[in-house]
C-alpha cells in the first residue's frame, strides 16, 4: 500500500439523499467506481457521456462501401477502362468521407 498512485484521501459527509443522488448520477455517467466518478467530477466539474454507436455504424458501413468499390474497380479494370475516371472519383469521394469520419471520431472524448 505504500506505493499507491493516489496516497491521499479526501473524505466528505453526505446525507442519505445526497448519497443516493451521487450513486444515481454515477450510474448515469457510466462509472462503476464511485471514487473514479468523484475524482472526475471534482477535477473536471462535468462529465459528458456520448453515444457514439451511430458513428460506429457509419464506420462499418463505410468499410463495406470501400470494399464494394474496390471489387467493382477490379472487375471494371479487367474488362473496360471507360469507367476508370468515374471509379477514381468515387474512391476520392470515399476517402474524403473517411477523413471526415476519422476527424469526428478523433475529437470525441
């Protein structure tokens, strides 16, 4: 115990209602540990809980789209070069969407 990363204790007294409210907010914030929740709220003053599930869905769909584009490009290139510019444009547009998505994901906490 002498080598703890947090050797200091901060103790507060609360009423039963305050304790229940703290526990409720801790659960809503997605924390399983009350100490971690209290440190976060005391240091940062606020907690943002974001649902990034829709972005994960978009990311997964973009992976499928990119795969399909590559498969189409291979088939078209082996038979006809008329569509090379169109496929190149689609790939560039897909790349721009990927960059935008990565930028959004990198800014999330």
